[in-house]
C-alpha cells in the first residue's frame, strides 16, 4: 500500500469516529450495502463520504498530492477487512 501510515491511521480514525457518532459499525454498512444492492466499492466510498466535510477535505488535500482513488480504495478495503 502506497499510503503513508500517518494518513492511513487518520483515515481509519475519521471513519471510526464518524461511525461512533451515528452508532454504526462496519457490519451496519455491509447490511446497508446488501439491502440497496450496492457494490462493495460503493459502500466503502459512502462510508468515507459520510465523514464531515471539513475533516474529510483536509485529509483529501494531503493524500491527493501523492495518491489517487485506487490507493484510497485499497486503504478503505483494509479498514473494512480489519473490522
């Protein structure tokens, strides 16, 4: 994975904090994905896009300097698998 450890940890923390805020766990996202017949990729990105814009945008501004969406999706996949 090309993402710096610091940015991966920030991503995981943003998603975890957001899920706690709305009393969600990864399994809730997976269930929502199945109910709506979404792809796993759609679910992963919706999970990221649900993070507050100010936090998410600051993070994107850093990582888009050296990564693209494929690298971000790899990190999102790892976060989902960890849970």
